[in-house]
């Protein structure tokens, strides 16, 4: 009966004693999350199918994190329609602009997502919730099936266990580890099939990681196509406790990594699995810098950056944006004085949410400009012009680069 943590969560949610990789299950979620970018479409699709109500609206959350800044008449109308849909469906959890923040951070912050829970979400970055030991399945457009029927068929994935040892070296960050892993998890390198697998982290280094570091790792690996990322957690909250993998559970692959050997990484434009050592791009002039988004939107991320920016100025030719992940994080930045540090350095703080990662809203890139940021991904046009170049780095690397005006090794 030995199972991994992912298998235990899926078995419990599906009302089964045991599940194995490849099994087809229909789990009953504790929560269903949908961001503002899909609400109108979901409502129209269900209405066309004849649905006037949804199943289990008491489990549904609609959260505004993409179009937080209502800069156009279209955005204003969308926000109005979202409130109308939430009221019509009787959605229990509705958060408009300024009420919560990022949908992949806020639910953990307030305890709506707890260890051991299973949930459905529209957006792939819901794997963030693995940071607290919860399993979130990205439903994508099939979220309308979940809304209509209450569930969705799910294939139980195999699990890869990665044991982390050691401590991060100076200048390195969990996102650097995530970038490195993303670039290595391919048949040509680590010879491990990661497609639709759960990556489970374990080891002494994991025990020392704060939530923000776990979120950074969950978020970074999502982009290469893993099914989920999970961390163990002994936390007990409201009767929920994480499902720890049995020692004799079957793992498709096991690897051990010393995080002390990870150096600062930068992801080249085009895809999040294009990570390289920062040495390969040092000195590249930048026009734009951004810290925030679902992988680096927590207080710790901004504290690290503020330590670097304190009593310094960003380069005159660089415009820099910081976007707190939630309203609570924004208040922390204000109360602790970090907002003043960013302002004194010449950075612009935007309202809580996705920020520029949502199509460049609030600070897009012009043609041929170069950006380095903590965005979730960096495909063409992600933050503005399609021919702009989006590099990804850790909050440490982004802050140092903003000061120097070019991609800079934070160890110097």
C-alpha cells in the first residue's frame, strides 16, 4: 500500500484506498480557482451549453490578478462583468482588484490552501501550492467541466524525487536552482522523463527553506511541463496535514543535488528551459527590470532586492518595476520601509497581482528592448513587443543588474 505524497492526495480526493501511476481518477476538489482572464469566456461557454448555475459554487474562487490596472474601457467592462458572473453563479470567494492579489500566492497566505488539499485551477502556475504540500491540477480550458460537474478525469502521474543537500552559495537563489534544473531535465542531460511527472523535493536543505524559496522552485519548474511540484510539510492547519511519501513508495527516478554547487543562472529569451550560467551573458545592456509575478512576489523576494538597492540608484537608462504579490505583501513593504528604498532607487511600485508578467500590463517593453526579470516565463511578446528580449533571473540578479544597467553577476 506504499504511495508517494501525490498518490496519497489523489487517492483521498478520489475516495480510493490506493492509486498508482497511470490510473484514471475523478478527484473531488476542496477548492476551484479561476483568474480574471478566463471568467467571461467560461461564463459564455457554459451559458451556450445551457448552464445557468455551476456545481458547488461554495468551493469556487474567482480572483483578479491579471488586469488589476483598469487602464482601458475594455478592462473596466471586464471587471464589471466578473462581479456580475460571481453574483449570478453564487461564487463564495470573489476578489476584485485591490482585495487580494495573486491567485497563486494569496490562497496560501490566508490559509485557503492547506497541506494535503486537492484543488483544480485554470492556470498552470497553480503548482505554487505544492510549496505547502497541496496538490493543484491545472485544468486549463477544461475548468468549465469542473464548474459544470464538480470534477474532471485526471491521470495519476509518476513521481521523481529530488533530494537537496547543502546550502546556497553567495549570490545564488532558489530560482537559480529552478532555472538550472529546468535546463537539465531533458533526455540529453539528466536522462529523466519529466513530462507530466510530479517532482517531489526532499532532504535536509528542504527543511531549511522558507515558503518563498519553496514557491520559487515550484513556480520555475512548472514551465517545462511537469504535472506538479510538491514539498513535504509537517504543518497541521485546520485539520489538514500533508501526505508524506512512504519510505518504500515507488519513485520513477531519484537524484541528489548539492545546492551549494548551483551558480547564478540567467534564462535566455524564448523559453524558461534555456538557462545558462550568468557568465555567458554578463555585460549585456538592459532597458527594463522587473521583480514580482507568482514565483517572486513574496516579501522575502523584495527584502533581498531592497538590501541590494538600499542607498543606490538604478541606472539612468533603466526603468524598473516592483510588483508585490498580494495586498498584505504591499503593506509589509510599506510598513518596513522597503517601498521607500525602491522609490529612492528610482523603481516604480505597481498594485499587487501578476504585474508585467501578464502581457506587460503597467510597464511593457518597446521593440528591440532588453529586459531582465523574475517573470514566470519569457516567450516572445510576454511583456510587450514580440521582438523585445526577455531574460529571466533571480531577484538578486535583477536588482544588481538594474543598478549596473547591464546583466551583472551578483557575486561581483
